């Protein structure tokens, strides 16, 4: 990729909207057509858990395999024992559109169980999606339940952007319909200056030495793309809280990116 970043705009982007108690691990913004990188700042080659950003490749897999038919079909119901830490929004009948909007973990688990570990690995390898490791926690046989949540599956911001670039250019090894249906199911955000973005948040906690979760230092992801006219950019932002802040680290990553992105693009 061709790098065309400006130090002034790098510092502007990194300074906006991220609390002082959160560290910006990496921010990348690149042109989807030319590959020109407008901004790449931080430890962007470092792999961490994808958390709920994994829902984007998982949606592509499930549509390509015929498990998902469209943004509303099928709809699955919450069952006793399903993860419910997302509150009442996770206890409602859920289709692909609600799954992506509310980040419903048990819906992901319905899909991964139907796909199976070998198919997930094959798709992820074809996508170039991180380490493509769906083994889960060591000796726990839980890869289909949580490989993507602070477990075996890991991806870097650089790899996220490479995957997204293939996605928006429709060059991933899945059907075009799978890519179009995933886009149709995704939430849209209207930004300043006429830009329209689509993307996915993701938040998860690092593991401590004893295997428990470090709940004071969550990672927060936001990955996706923005379009205006005939122009498309892809982006990935990864932050980590330095102390317990409450709320969502991924929402802070998203809001910081959205605040600064239009001004950055107006000058590139």
C-alpha cells in the first residue's frame, strides 16, 4: 500500500474523543481502490482477539453456506443457557440484521455450530483472516462457542484492513450474494460532509495469568468502510482502556474515528 499520511492529521485523529484513560493501539485509514494509506499509526501488526468484529466474516460464511438466507431469514429464538450479558436486546427473536446491530453472541454460536470448526478454518484461511485458529481455550473444546472472544482466534489491524479491502472490492472467495447480503444487513451511519459508513464494533477483555478476564483493560475495535460518491475508504481502529471506565471501549473507538474521519478525508 502507498503511504500518504500527515503528522498533523495523525495527531489530530488520535487526539479526538478517546478518553485520556484509554490508549490508542492502532488507527488505519486506506483508500479501497488505490490502496493508498492515509493514516497508519500505532502497533498495527499486533494480533489480538477480534471479538465481535468477527461477525463480519462469519456473516459472509453463513450466507455463502446457505445458513442465512437474507437479513431477516432465518430468525432464531433465545434459549435458556444462551449468553445474556447483552441484556434484553439479546433475549428477543434475532435475525441477521438484529444480530449485527446488537452483537448477539448466541446467534454467532448458532452459526458456528452449523458451520463447524473445519469449515470456519477453511473460510478464514481463504479470507486471510488472522491466524484462522478456531481451537478455543486450551483443553476446553469450546472453539465453536468463543474462539473469537479472548481465545484462540487473533487478528491484527493490518489484517482487518486487508480483509475489508477484499470485502468492499468483492474479491473474497464467497458468492457475490453473500457479500451483498452482509452489506444489506449491516448498520449504516451518516457522518459529516456526506460520508456514509458501515462497520462493526467489538469489545473483549484480555486474559490474566490465571485465565480470568482483566475487566479493567478491555480492547475496543471498530472496523469497516465509509463511502461518498464513488469513493470508498476502509478503516480499523483498536483502543484499550488503561483503567476501568465503564461503558463500551468499542463505542469509544467508533466515536473517535467518526469524529475525525471526514476532516482527514477532506485533505486526502
